[in-house]
């Protein structure tokens, strides 16, 4: 888990914001490590509709129902870890500059410091990992941090750290050669990032 600032006084949020925070949290969990059997079982009950987001949810549910934890772990390792590196590098710095640990990471760290958000000491990945950014976004929406959690604050974080690359990453995940279970995860993330971008543009 990436978030860690002490929970001060979570604000009361409406159903729409709660659903948004839960989607960010789900993406964060799915991208931080391979899904457990318990998570796969829970994902199998996801419902969907004919929207891109709903369609991806239905496909993810169908795959979760027939995916074994060991197969999901092997796929996760192929995608994100590998022997020297995985098929994808899910970091803002890499997507925005072509290199790891560059200016986007430094900018993020400055932003997190200003917001009073500290990364957990047991997290070994740089903070610009997509899973960490999704978890932080979930925490901002839910009011889990002491920083401002209003819409303007959410938009500022999204625009600075997700808008320029997250949809592209999820598109790459959707099309990754070694992805099976993670294909609809990519579709879900891409569709959600597009919904978020459109909503923040209003």
C-alpha cells in the first residue's frame, strides 16, 4: 500500500465519489501485486452494463471466475517483473521521459510532501508506480489524508500525475502480449481514466 499519512477526519462523501475511490483502490490493488484467491472470488461477482467501463467489468468478472491464483501470479510477474524487467514498466517517469526516477517522480514527491502524504516505509517501488498513484487518488477522494480533498485538489493531482500517461499505460496493458487476466484490467483502467478526464474537463 502506498498511502500512509495518518487518517485525520475522513470527509463524508457521496455515492459517486465513493464509487470513484473504490475503483481507484481496486486498480491500485490489482497493479500492486498478483491477485489472491479471495480477490479473484470477489471480482467474479462484478456487474457491468454496455458502457466501456461496464463491459470491461463483465469481462474481468468472467476471467476472474476461471483464473487460478498461480496463473495470475505468473502473468503478473511476466508483465511487471520478469527476469531483468517485465513487459511493461508502470511508472510515470518512464512513460513521460523514457527513463526511471526522472523529473515526474521528483515532482510527485514534492507534491506529496506539500500535501502531507508519506509513503509507507515497506514500499520498495518508486512512488510514481501506477498502483501507488491510484491508491493515493483513492485516499484524496475519500478524504483519508490531512490535505484538501475537494474536487479542485483531486483535479490538480490527476492532471499533474495521471492525465498525461495513465490511459496510455492501461492501453498498453490491454494489448500486452503476456496479458490474459490483465487484459480487461487494462480495459477497465483505460475506460475509467477517460471518464475521469472528461469529468475533470467540465
